[in-house]
């Protein structure tokens, strides 16, 4: 198994003393309470108040500034002390923010993950067991009767959509500036953006290169959303849409022109390995020796920082329970196996694209 040096260090040998291990086990057992208490410390602005106070705040001051009851403040503050997001001075009885509290409050990735987990995943996770046993997104049912989250995306409740897109965009957006340099280093005139979503990458491409023409392939309902979002913006006239369901094995990629680059960003993780192989085989059919397939993914085994691998393997659980029941965040070995099964080869892998641990796998026929 391939693991980056940081992961090798952490995942191949025991890390904790017995006491730490016991605490971690309790952390897991009380995970739902720990999550909700911490989320509400954010939502009620308590962590922010603590950060902005010079000497910390007493519980009475927190009650006064948040309008919560003394009971509610006690529940949250006592819980947060044990969770480790706040500290207390026993003499002055003033609470301050701990290092963990500071990260929870200020790390943008953590905030996006908290919203995603509460709004998109939390309720549905009760059904993870069925999802794992039956290979279907059992946790999606309380939102609607779609086979996968993608068919339902445009009709999810507003707050759920906000957190879903917040999560999706946060990760890929931060990689786009570096990805543009890599992709446009191949001087494409035409680019097929597979799973182009709301057109954010396509807009960046037409902004970056005055001639490039981009075709977005996505589900028809998603293309309608993309058209609304790109309409009237500079360069949007060089973006076109091609609606298709790639899960249909007979659905072929557009053959109206030669595509220099086929781009798949955070897209293949929406599918099982069998489905990926089918999609890539169809992509290979419209490629010639000059075409390149660029797959941008956060491959969990290549992460430079361990918390990133944690986020990715936990994101896999969202795919199991909510998204589709059969996909995940892949590692290099699995993705390469799909590429090769589709008759392609990995030419090179660019790591560390952007700040959130993306890699671009460049593949050729
Ligand atoms: C996770 S989003 C990735 C969006 C974008 N490429 C990015 O990097 O942020 C996956 C996209 O794949 C599309 N998609 C999922 N299943 C699909 C299918 N069966 N056929 C076509 N597109 C699909 C979704 O609608 C969504 O826009």
C-alpha cells in the first residue's frame, strides 16, 4: 500500500499512550454530542466572543452577551472544557479559547466541514449501516427519493444546498489557480469539462485563455443551473453544455470536435470503480495520441498532512451514506487501476495542487 511519508509515520505504528487512547475511545463514543456542542459554540458566537476578549469571559458575561440561559451556557461551556475547545482560569473563572477552539473557529476547511456534516450528513448518518450492507445511499432518503444525491442536488433545501456547494466549491476552488497553470501548459484550444457543475472551472478557463472553448458535460438539470450562473458573464459565449447521464453505459461523449483536454475535477469520486472504468473507456474512445485526460482528485494516500487524509476518508462515508452508496475518495492504486483498465496510461501525477491536497493525474492513450 502506498502512503505519503506523513501518513506512513502515523498509520503504521501506535501513536497514543494508554490514557490518550482511552480518551480518544470516549471521544468516539460521545462523537455526536461533541460535534453538536462544538457546532453550537460556533453558531451562538461563543468561540468568537472568547477570541475577541482580551482576558477571557466569565459565564455570566457570556450569558449576557449571547442571551442564552445560564443553564444552556453551563452545558456548552462545561462540555467544551472537556472537549478541549476552551480553557478556564480557576481563580478568575474566565474562559478563553484553546488552540483547538481557535482552529475550529478560524480554519476555513474546518468550518466548511462542520456545515457540511450538520446540514448534509448528520441526520442521514443514522442509516450508515444499511448503506454499507446494501450499497445504496440509505441516508439520502429523508431528503427525497432520488437514486443518488446528484439528481436531487438542485431541489435540496436551501441550507443543505448552501452547505453542499460550500463544501464542494471550497475544495476545488482553491486548487483551480494552480490547476490552470498545469492544464494550460498543454496549450489546449478545446476542453471538455466532465461534471462541470455550476461552471466555475469553465469560467476560469475562458478568463485565463482568450481563445479556449469549453464544453461542460453534466446531468441536464445541473446544466440548467450552470447556464443561470454563467449567463452574461465575460467569456460565457465560449462555454457550451452537453447534457448526459454518464451512468448510462451507452451514453457517449460528444464527438462534435477534437478535445485537447478532457478535464475531470472532483468527479470520478462520484462513482464506483466499475463505473469509473466505464466512463474512462468512453473518454478514451474520443481521445487520440495528442489528447490528454486530466483527473484532479484529492487522493487520500498522497496527503502531505495527516488531517487531510482524515477529512478524505470521512468524506468517503458521505459518499456511501448520502451521495450514491458505492463511491469514495480513492487512492493512487485504485485510480490507476481504473485508468489502466480503460486502456489509458498515467503519464504523470502533479501533487500539491492548491492548498487542499489535490493531485492531477495526466493520462494518455
Ligand atoms: C462533486 S461535483 C464536481 C464539480 C466540479 N467539477 C468541481 O470540481 O467542483 C460532481 C459533478 O458531477 C456531476 N455528475 C454526477 N453524476 C453524474 C452523471 N451520472 N452524469 C453526469 N454528471 C454527473 C454532478 O452533477 C456534479 O456537477
